């Protein structure tokens, strides 16, 4: 007899609907799974058998064939365990087919019959070709994030079978009380001094401009970067769902409500491997750090210490907002639209100040060369972070709070939204002329700098976007003024200038 | 130039003329080969050439027939004479004199031995003249005056600007700049000199720079401008033909050090004179730099130290200058800054202050001290003046300034750019440094 049960599998962050077909026929007792299962999927046989026996059902002494359709798509992981078990019982005649109709099952079976959470629940539930999704209790919050009607959480196979047979009502687990409020996010008011870095953070948050902070050890680069997330607006529903999908697929712990509403902050260590950063390391093509930072901040501390290959791999996501990961088995597109914030020392000794630095020119040049100029070019904001002033440190007045700055950021983003983009960094080049008119003296200033050859055409476009963000933050509509243009030029200045001078030709 | 003894008085060996192909080789060929020997510092080579003709010195060195003599041993702590002789013998066995000479001719490197026509006549009376000089360019020094501009490699932006301006203005006033082509002050002086020779010193055609520089001595920021020299040149009744630079280097002429200055080397050799005591292929070893400074001091009529800490290569140049009675001038630097302590100490010790090219021209006797000063530059507005006070003489980053000055960051940047355009401040990336006093 044949049973057909909907389930799903996940690759990258996308779910793929899978139909589990179970056929039980006369013949030598045996169990076979076909349809490109990977090892963990093939091992379902042993888990299902033990779980059925533990739950008081019997194992059919007949020939069992399980097909995971479509059979050309690779199935990875244990998310189809429950569907296989239910299909087996239906095909063996132990369970009537009617209550199972229009139900889809997701979950991994334990040997004791418990139903465990699997990574990627959001995408799996999304992909299910059924009216009602049966999911592990542990991932019910996650499952409800998916855009679909009914989700029924179950925690054991026994419970599930009882509900299907009508012997017991569907379990309705009481919502666990939300855990005590998390430690408050770090506030910008804690930062003393650092006027320039504060401006840079505000502009980065408002305009989505990538930020490179260069400064001696202990200047507060990491402290500042951690406060950037607080300045970003909360994620809207679509983005929150998108981020939650990625986090779910990556197996990250989700917040109690299931939905990630705060922009993520990811800070991989500089020993992180290329694969852990870009993703695609496991057979499920698990998303990497850049995807987990989707719609949030990717903070790379000690940028100079990251392997060159790892840094350069960021170029595609920075340009396109996604990353295409191709491996021998599959090729997936992972979302990766993040605000890149990097911090590094100005030179190996960390001092940077041209006459206090103990490095030789060669050492400085070598350190600087670790960043290719194409990558350096992606940073619209490159600022030096100085050690805080002693007076400020000992009893200076606290700076502006995160809330005050965040309010301006929201206003600025609204102005950007009126231009049809999320933030000014995304403003296409052809619309720049229209959105960023210049006053006469601002145009003169740009002409002067262009003539010295210190600014390229691409640099010019970036300067205009930066200045536009500044105008948005100040609440002044364009045309852009000279101070704004000059400020933009300085915020984009080379933070690690080579200490040599050119020789006349 | 030397006494030619055909018989060695000590070992009683009858000296025969060297092998058959050798008579056709000029003296310079033997000199080149001798200079290429190890353990052959200039003083020792000079001592040998005072005794025998070059070909014979070579012959004796290659068979170990040079008698020990305190004048040749030079130092008590030198290696034993026999060891020196065997070093020479081993090295000489590997050197093919005629092949070596043809490489020099192919490379276009000139050789000037002490006493020959090509040898700079000013060095003939020197207490410690080079035995020979290898050169590219024109060896004749001509009638132009010569001023050495030296200083530390790790100089401040202010001093780089001053060195460059001095090099520019003095060259434009017809004074030859002698320097060591090192990083920092040395290179900046010659870059300034080349700016003056190039005709259009301002490469970028930057309107802002040219405009602001008309009113000041150090006005044009980092880039020299054509009209800045007029202040100096107008006061002097001397030739306005720019003079060619002279570079003195420590390594062989084919070993560019520092690599960064490769284009500078070529330009100096092309337009002026590039010379070295070291034969081709000599690496820039430490001991050669003080010796190079000796030659700089010997060639100069005035030594100007732009910036130097208490100890440094520039101070050896000063010592060599004092031995030779060459006047030493120093550019005053800010007090309390390590990199300018040496120059300030020189001023305390009696060196003449050099504020600009005019001061140097006065020292050379080319202009009168009471000549009218160039028009003073309009001081910046008071708000900017306060900002200028906050910017130190050592580089300060924008981040530091933003915390020190009670101004909004955009106002600060606006004012800084104004100050930079007016030539009070130089910037390099995110670093700002004061370059002039209002």
C-alpha cells in the first residue's frame, strides 16, 4: 500500500518541497530510501524504527520503499524523519489516511520518539505543500514566522499519533514566559569625546555607508562599532522575516518571539575561515557570517589580520547584496546585504602618528598593502579614531544618547525612502545629478579637488552620496553646501597615508 | 701625480709591466679594479696611489707585494696586514680588469681619479679627499655656488616643505644644491630643485595653490609654485639661470637606495651630477653614509641643516663641515620636539639661522641682509587663528582635533580646508600639521 506525505528540505536558505512516498509491499522484509538522500537522511531508517518501537507501534515485517520526490533534488538532513514515520504507519495500515490528509510534517525523530527541532524551520515550513504544518514544539515560534496559516507543534511521536487517531486533542503547549529582559544594548552616551567618530557612526547608520575606523589600540573602535546597531532602525516585517529565515537556516538561536527584529550585529574573529564567512560549508550549504549579518552590521575587528582571501571575498556581497556560493554539489544564492564596519590599527606598532610611529616605511607600506585599493574604495567613511582626550575621559559630559541619534537616523532614512531607496548608499549613479545638486562654491570645491587628481569619478559619486546623507541628517534639503562637501571629502580621506612624496617627472 | 717606482725597495723585485693586453688599458681601468677590491677604503686607496701608478698598485695588490705602512694600515685595530693582502689577492684573482672596465664604459659611468682633469678641483685641497669619484652627469662644478641641504630622514611635514622650498628657491637663484638623496629632508631639497629646473614647478596647475603662494615664504603648502621663487630671486643681483643639482650617494651608482627615489636619481643624474665614492654594485652599508656626508661637506660652501635630532647622520655632516671651516646654518624648529632638537642645539652653539633662501644667500654673500623682506602674508581671521594654535607642529589627526576644539566637526573641516588652501596647514590623509607661523 502507498502513502504520500508532504515534507521539505533546505538548501542554503531556501526550502524545497519534498513529497515522501512510502510503499509497503509483500516480499522480504527490508527498508530502502531512494531519491538522493544524504547520509543523515539515509540514517532516518534507524531513527524511525527505534522511535516507532518506543512509541508503542510495530515495525512492519514487509518490504518498505521510501521515495523522496522529486528524486533529482538532493535531500539533506533529518527534517523528513517524522514524515517517513507517519507515511510508514499509513502505508502499513496502522493509521487511517484521512486525518493525515493535507498535513505536512517537519522534524527529526529521537530514538525515544521525541520530535526534535531542525535548522531552517522557517524555510521548511514555507516550502511545505500542505495546509497545516506539524512542527517540533521547540521550533514553534520559528515556524510561526513563516507566512502560512496553521502550525501545530508536537513534542513526541506518541503525542502526534494520539492526536491523529483522535484519542487526544492536539497538544497546545502553553507559551513559555519570555525570559527576563536582555541586558540593555550599549548606549552611545557611554562614549566620551570622539566627536568625529560619532559623526561617522551617525552617517553610516543613516546612509548605509560602509565604515572603516583606524586608530591605536584602546581608542575605542570596538566600543563604537557595537553602538552602531542601536542607531539602525528596527527591521520592518519583510526584512525581519528574511533575516529570521537566514538565521534559522544557519541554526542560530532566535530571540524568544521567533522573529529577529533588531538588526543583527556579527563580529567574526579574524581567524574565521573563508567558508565560515561566506557560507556553504556543510552539505546544507549553511549560510555564513556575511549572510547572518544580512540587514545588519558585519564588524571586522583587526581588518589587517584577516587573511587576504577572506577580505577579498567580501567584494561580491558588498557590490551586489548577495553572495553566490558554488560547491561541487550545488550552487546557492545567499542574501548578504550588510553594513560593513571594520577596525584596524594604522600600522603594526599601532601608533600611527607619523612622528610617534616606530614602524619603518616598509612595514607601514606592507601593512597598508593588506587592503587592496578596490576594497578600500568600498569604504565611504574612513576615519581615524584617536585615543580619547584625558579631560573627557575623567568626568567629561556624557555625549548624545543612542535614542537621540537614532531619531535623526530614522528621519534621514525617511528622506531617502522618498527617493525610492532604503538608504542613500543605494542611490543609483544616474539619479545622483537629480538628487544632489550643488551650490556654486561646493561645485568649485569639488572641481579643485578633482583637478589635483586626488578624487576619481567613482569617488565623486560617493562624495555626493555622503554629503546627501549629511544634508538629510541635518534636515536641510539639497543643494549640497561647501561645508558638507568638504566634510565628505575628509571623511573619505586616506586614514593611512603613505609617508613618501612624489618625485616630479 | 705619483712617484713611479719600478723597483720595490724592500723585496727587491724587479717590476715588469703587466700582461700584454694591459698597456692599452687607461689608468682609470686599473683604478676601477682597485676600488672594487675589499678592504679598500678611500684613505687607503689614496695612500697607495701616492706611492705607485694605478697599474702597479694593482699588480702589487694582486701578488701581495705591498709593504706594511702605518699610513696604509689606518687604524690600530684593523685586521693584520697579511690578512688584508690575502683578501686583495683572492679578490684580484677573480677580477678581469679589462672586462670590468668595459662594463663601466657600457654603463656610461664616469671615473674621476684624484688629480685628473675630471676630478672636482674643490676637492683637491680637502683634508680627506676621495681617492676617486664615480659619476653620472657632468662632473665640472662650474662657477655656481654650492649649498648642501641635509636633515633627518624622518622629518616633519613642516621641514619637508621648508627643504623643498629652500631647494627650489636656491636653485632658482642659481645655487647648486648638494644633498644625499635620502628620504626626508635630502630628497625634499632635490625635489624642490627639480621643480625649479622643470620650469613649471606646480605640477597640478592648482589655482588655489598658486593664488595663495604669492604672498608668503612657505606659502604653497606641499607643492612648489613657479612664482614663489620670485621673492628670493628679485632681491639678488645674481644669475637667474637655475643651477643643476648635485647628488652624493653612499652605494654604487647602480644600487638605488632608497628604491623610492629611483626617479629622483635619474633626474639628478640627467640634469646635474650624481656621484659616489663606491664602485658599481656596492651595497649601501652603514659605514658608507658618514663617508658620503664627508663628501657632501667637502663639496659645499654652506651646509644647511633643515631638521635633525640630537644624534643623526646630519650631525656627521656638520662635524665634517666644521673640520673644513664650511659655515653651518640651521633652520629653527619648534621647541620640545625631538626631531628638531639637534638643529636648535646647533643654533645655540652658534650656527647661523636659516629661515629661508634669503638667509642662505646672505651667508653666501649674494644678497644684502637689509634687502626689503618679501610682502608679509595676510594673517588668517581670528577664529581660524585660534584653530591654528590648537594644531601643533607635530601631525594631529582630525579625530584628535575634533575633541580638542569646541567646534562642530563640519565647521572644523571647513576651516581646516581654508587654512590648508592658505598654506598655514599641510594635510596628509587624515593628519594635519602646521607648516607656518602667522
